[in-house]
């Protein structure tokens, strides 16, 4: 059994509680103590660690810190994903065969669907292994030269639109087995590459060719277009439905006499009681505004000389509270319920703004600061059994 205390030239970036990864590390090994030059582990190494051995440390057991780049590494062990991928800058040329077909509508039992351009391509097994050193696997990206679009609709594009496809599945082709049952063909399922996190290493670093140093992702990506569409939809939605709940401003509230009776004539309300005591009640109708379009003021303290029937919105209440002066006291009318729906607005006090789009942070017992809103992969981190 190896040592539990390892010597480093410096331990910058390592924290107590981090998980250790590398050759000779047992799964679940954590840092229990450290100083400027040593790290103490919860478990001993399985073998003696030689000088210069590479180790990785991560605060999350489901997100290992690998010491080498390998196609066998898994970035997120909880979701079994490799989101931050690194692609080889070398380009390998191979010959593949597939049946070219038109993108037609597919009438199935669930309705009419447009085929998405999925391609099934076959490669010779031995040629592929000789060129790549391995078989094609999920996540590999292929550029199909014969599908380049030299006449794009946007005339400002300075280069031909290249077509990239991503390997989704791979297996031996059924037609590629010889009479002696040896496989000779490798069949892959290709889907069009999209502008997502997995392929940023290609989209942001690969030049578009004719366009000089312009990244290919800037030309191929439709992200900005979709973002503009989304922003336009949000702006129109804010115009159509500016706040949550129901708008009662269009309804007239009849003022009452001092004895809470209604005026019997059409001469108007009693001059001693110029404004309604209450507003229309309902689900999410409280907007903090005076009824019937009457004037009102707001602030963090009541005015010194109010008149009977004056309305005042207290901004130091959360939610803000509307009051009415009855000649002796300021009486509560309602608490504001209607707020802006868009996340991030200063007056948005809805559950979606305070919970779903929560941007607050908290500090744990060790003094580390964490966001209150976290991914499930971090919340559901498996704990070591030891």
C-alpha cells in the first residue's frame, strides 16, 4: 500500500475535500489535510508514486480531473456526458459509401414528418483502422466535401457553407460479413452538427477558409438568428401581457358614503368621501394603483398633511403596500401582487423570478461561496462509502 501523504512543489488550487484522480488513486479518495507542499489523502495510493506522477483534483466526484486526454474519459459521470470536447486538429481523409436520398415527408402512424437528413454511411474496417488507428465512434465529426453549398442565400457570406456531420451510433454493417464470418465494413449513423457546447472546439477554432480568419461557427451558426427571434417574441409578449394577473384599471369602482352606503343620485360621490375605500378583489388583481385613475404618491414615509381619500404607496414594504387616508389613519388597501413577468426585472417578485431564476449565493461551513441555483449533477453528487 502506498503513502497517504504526497509531496508537491506547490499545492495551489487544491482544497480540503477535493477528490483525487490518477494512476494509483482509489475511487473516492479525498484530500483530508494539506499545506504549502504536502497533501494528505483519505486513502493510501495503490502503489508507490514516482516523482513527476500526474494527479488531478476536483471538488465534485462526478466531474473527474483527468491527467490525460483520452477518448475513454467521461467528463460527467452522473449524466455520462462529454460536453467540453477537444478535437484533433489533424484531418484524415477516408472513403465512405452511402445512399443519397431526397429529404421527403415521411407519413407514419404519428403524422407527417420531414426527414432530418440523417445519413447512414459505411466505411471499410481495415482502411479506417489503418488511417485513424481506431474505429469511428460516437462524437467524431466528419466533413462531407460533396455537400458544400457554394451558392448560399446570404450573399454576404464570404465562404462556401461546409457541411459537418456527427457520428451518433456505430456498429458492424450486416452486409459486411464475409462467408467466413469476418467483418469488413463499419456502419455509422451521421446527424448534422449543431452549434452546441460539445462542438465549440471546432466551431470557434476552425477557419472558414475563403473567409480568412473568420471562425466557421460564425458562418454556420444560426444562434444569432434564433436569439433575435426569441427577443422579438419576448418584447411583443411584454407589450401584450406586461404584468402577471388581471388588469382592473378599466373597471370603475363606485365610491361609498361615510356610512358605507352608495350615493342614491347621479350627482357624484359625497365630497367628504371622494375616493373608494376598497378596490376590486380577485386573483392577482392588486397592482398598487389608485382606483378610477385617481392621483396618488409614493415613498418610504407618509406625507405630513394628507387629505381625506388620498392614496399613498409605501415602497419600503415588500411587496409594496397601498394605503388610503380616512381622515384619521392610513388604512391598508392592498399589497402589490401584479409584477413584471420577464425574469430579471427589478419589480419581479414571482416564484419564477425568485426561485427558478434565482441568482443568490450562499457560504458553506468551509467558507466557500456557492450559487443557490445549481445543476442536478452537483446537487445529487454521490458520496464516498468510506
